[in-house]
C-alpha cells in the first residue's frame, strides 16, 4: 500500500473514504479537502490520475502521454492518497490488497468508474509503464498502412479522427453496427450528419449497419483490444472484405464493480444497468445514509466525465451539510439536455450543448488542448512542460476557456450568456448572430 502525500488525522476529523481517483473521485476529494473539516482518504490502484479525455491524442502525438498522466501528490492538504487495489467495499470498511484490517470511514464515496480497452484507458498502475505503452502504440500506428476501427461510438470516432488528422495518407475504415454514428438518438439530426460528413472528409471510410466477427480473435492482454499484423476480415452482413494491419476494437466500457461484488453491496448492483450501483435522489447508495456513488459506477445519468464532476460537487456539499447538521439539501438534479463534444483530431469536431456553440467549443477549445490544462489545475499541479503539443499558442489561448468550461458541469442549465462568455474572443465569423451552431 503506497501512501502519496501522507498526513495523519491528528485532529480526529471525520474520515471520508473515496474509492477511485478518476474524475469523480478527485473532484469530490478536492472539494471536501478544501473545507478543512474532513480527513479525506482517496484510494486508487494507479499512482497517477489518468486524463482519459486526452488518451486518443496520446496515441498519435509523440510524448503527449506525459500530459494525461497527472501526479496525485498535491491534491490534498488534509488527507492522503493511497495507492492500493481495493478488494472488498463493504458498509463496515474497505479492504485493500495485502492488509487484513479494513479501512474504516465515517462517509464512503464509491467512484470506481469503468474500464475501457487500451488506448481509451490504461490498466498500468505505474506512470512509466503507461508512458511506454502509448509510445509503443504510437509507433505501431505510424507504421501501419491500413487501420480498421470497430465501433462507431465516441471512442471509435475520436480515434479515427486523431489518426486521420495526423496521418492523412493511411487507409482507415470504421465499421459500426448502427445506422448512424454514436448509436444514441438523443442528439439533433445535424449532429449526426455533420459528424459523419466531417469524418468522411478526413478520408475515413465508414461501413454502417454491419459487424466484424471477432469470436475467434484472441488478444495478448484482455485490456488491450487491438490486433496487430495483416488480417483480412469479412463483415457479417455485407460481406465486405477489409484488409488491415492494425485493428482497434472500440466497443464499450466495462463497469468496475468487482470490489462491490465481493461484499454486501452486491445487492444494490443493477443487472439492467450493466451492474452499476443503484443510488437514490441524493446519490446515496440505496439503504445507506453515509455511502454515496458517483460517476460511471452509479446508475444515475449518462457516463461522462463532466457529469461525474457535477455529481462529485453535489456529494461533497451534501456530506458537508449533514456533518454540520444543516437541512437536508435539495435532490440531485440530473442533466436535462443531452450534451457531447466529439473531437475529430486536433482541428475540429462536432458538439452539442443545450445552447449554440457546441461545435465552436470543440474546434477552438477541446480539440486543441483536450481539456488538459483544467485537469492539471484540478490536481493543483503545474502542467507538464517537458513536452508540448504542436499547438502551443492555441493551448495557452484555450486554457482560459477550459477553465470557463467548469460551467459545463452545470451545463444543463448552460445559458445563451454562458455560451457567449465562453466564446468571447473567438473569430467573429464563428459567432455570427443566428448562425445555427450545433
Ligand atoms: C477515450 C475516452 C474519451 C472520453 N472523452 C470524454 C469527454 O471528452 N468528455 C466526457 O465528459 N467524458 C469522456 N469520456 C467518459 C469519461 O472518461 C468517464 O465518464 C469518466 O472517466 C468517469 O469518471 P469516474 O470518476 O466515474 O471513473 P474513472 O475515470 O473510470 O475512474 C475510476 C478510478 O477508479 C480506480 N479503481 C477502480 N476500481 C478500483 C479498485 N478496485 N481499486 C483501486 N482503484 C480502483 C481506477 O483506477 C480509476 O482511476 C471518455 C471516455 C473514454 C474512454
């Protein structure tokens, strides 16, 4: 068990134990730590925060991986980050690998999130291993001539966009089982048509309503679903022959609930929601007043980092209120409108927000810096300087906007004014009144 930034709970403050140091866990830990009223213990198996929003950029840009692996050591002032594998989460305590005695808590926040096949997320617990992994993959992408991406969800789309932008001469095919990219009918029609048109303009061939049979495929590691070497696939419906020398399988996340299955909270895992934890309207795990679940592990809301942040802020303020014996807070208000910002490489993408300007924000903000500055700021760190994206100026320019993107957490209440503020300073033609931005 490694302790990062260890401090003792000398003043016997109430202990908030947070399992999972992803977006939700880190945001909640920081908010509670700031109050000074709690001793916050954040546990994660990794020695670093993984900013997976930038993971696909790290797959194509040399050294970019340094930007998305952020140390935890400056996160907390009144607590500590513990590097350990959590084996059992139970209302009586949390058991970590190698220690018989469970860790006790006054409040427990479960934020174990989800896993995704590399390169979307990484399984490596040490920074050096993860860096080597991205470096290795980038070289494979550089060398490959024909690339197949299976799955037209956000990860498959963004990966195709990154590769097509940085390596415009590669032959890239994306096979998607749905009739439109993303599979979700929640967005405006223009969102889908523009996404497809922009990806095709980058030279990506898209095969819809078809599948690639991978039943006989074996992977070197279960968490790395890419296949190296010459392959010829025949799609199952259209019998389209696809020759490839590098194949990525981008077909969905896996909920991190093993440590919950090993304890009594297994009863609250919802089989209809891929094994996520059922929570009530206050984000409490059903049946418990001092146990909460946020982010991808929770059955609430869409699975997005900014919503994990929003839930984290809610739970932090809830815990603070009940600790101070204030009135019960209002119920958590889930997102009212669909919102998504999908990048297509470093020069563009398509976005939908509850107001206009989604695609402009993708183009000028997210696609440039991948919201990385904001995340370094959340972890109280100065951004990694040893490497730099090709767009230094754009990154610095965009970091101000990134911080303003905090309002996206409350974005379902995102107003026209918020959007104008966020977009202020961008080229005027992008902001022409009445222009129909997605
Ligand atoms: C490639 C990619 C791009 C994305 N882009 C966006 C985007 O642009 N915008 C957006 O809003 N969302 C995006 N998402 C979705 C977003 O990443 C997730 O919604 C987000 O990661 C959820 O945060 P979380 O805190 O719930 O969990 P996670 O970020 O999954 O973090 C969970 C943490 O818990 C730890 N953990 C789990 N189990 C254990 C255990 N047993 N012991 C110890 N530690 C454990 C893990 O190591 C991990 O650090 C993207 C996802 C992917 C894969």
